[in-house]
């Protein structure tokens, strides 16, 4: 199923336009905050649509590392169906190893 949030994005844009009209009359912090929240919601929905992220997907936060040295890091590897580490390869995205840090997020289908 294709994720499409265009309808709700359009509704949020209409609400944003209403807030802009109100701001022309009265420049108050609550309206400014509402406008920022709508803008952020639109960005999230566009990002979700662009990456086909369904709201039911799980979001996992990478935990703090147990080893607290500068050279210790997480690595995402493909094991090629073997427990022998010499055959494992690191996952690469845009020709660069994918090495998440503590606090990064993984979105799981």
C-alpha cells in the first residue's frame, strides 16, 4: 500500500493559512507556536510519505553503549548466514558504512 498524506497536508496548509491571517491582526506567541507546530507536522508527514513510513512501524532508540571508549562503536553487519565473522560485511549506504550512535533511531517495519 502506497503511503500518501497529501490530503492531510493540504488540510494543515489551509489551517496554517488561517493562522497567518490571524497573525496579521494579532501577533501573539500562541499563534506563532501553532504555526510552527503545523509546519513541523507537515515536514513529518512529507518525510513519512517520501520514505513510505507507516505510523504503525516501530521506532527503536539505539541504547547507550556498554563500552565507553572512543574506538568502540556500533556496526550494522550482514552475516551471510554464517557465524564466522571473517565472512561478515558491513552494511553500506551511499558508499559509506552505516554506523549508528547511541540515541539514533531505527524504524522497523
